[in-house]
């Protein structure tokens, strides 16, 4: 009985392996891919582009309506570039297309955000030791603590001697 179960398991495993050879390959099977870091950015800021064109020995080109066209150079086994999103770019989703020298292509999406730039920092309060009326109290308390520690140390040394 056990041999029958093992045989069925082996047959199922063999069929799964055969199915893996017959199924269609993913869209990036030619080895090309591209990523944007960060993928969500505000206009006027810089992004990094990183991709792969199989061999990664030649330059590649990345194009997008968000930033135009930029040359990506081989570096550490990838093709890389950095580009600033122009400050006039409208918020929305933008396709980034990588075109490799060997004819491979890949695409990804980046998002330009429509956030407003703050004109001043947030109101977070005055702070406990930020200066003003409380500063003399802090200095007096610190000085008093140092004086007590000094007297205690002196008394301890005299007692030992």
C-alpha cells in the first residue's frame, strides 16, 4: 500500500515539473526589468532608476513623460541613472520604459504626488528647556545637584581616611 502512495506522489511531482516546462513564461523572461526608487515622488525631487538588460554591459535608455529621456549606464551589474522630476510636472501616474541595447524592454509605473510644500514648520510648542523664563530654574537645579554630589563625595572620602 505504501509503495502505491509513493508512486502516485512521484507521478504527481513529475507531472508538475512537465507542466512548468509547458506553461507560458513571464513577461520579463528576456531578462529586462526596471524599477524607480522612490516610486512615489513629489515634483521637483530626484529619483533613482535601476534596471537590468541581461548582460548589463551597454548603456540603456529610460523614457517617461514625467522626465523625458535619460541614459542609464552600467554599474555594479545593473544599469542605473538618477533624474530630477521637473517642478512643473503634474500629479499622476507615469509609465517609465527601459529600452536596452539588445532590444529588450521593460516598463514600470511611477507616481508624481500633488502635495503642497509647507511654508513653515509645524507649531510644536515652546519646549521645556528652549530658553526663556525656565532657564534659570534649570541651571539652579543642576548647580544644586552638583553641589550636593560634591559634598557627598567629600564626606565619603573623609570617612574612609
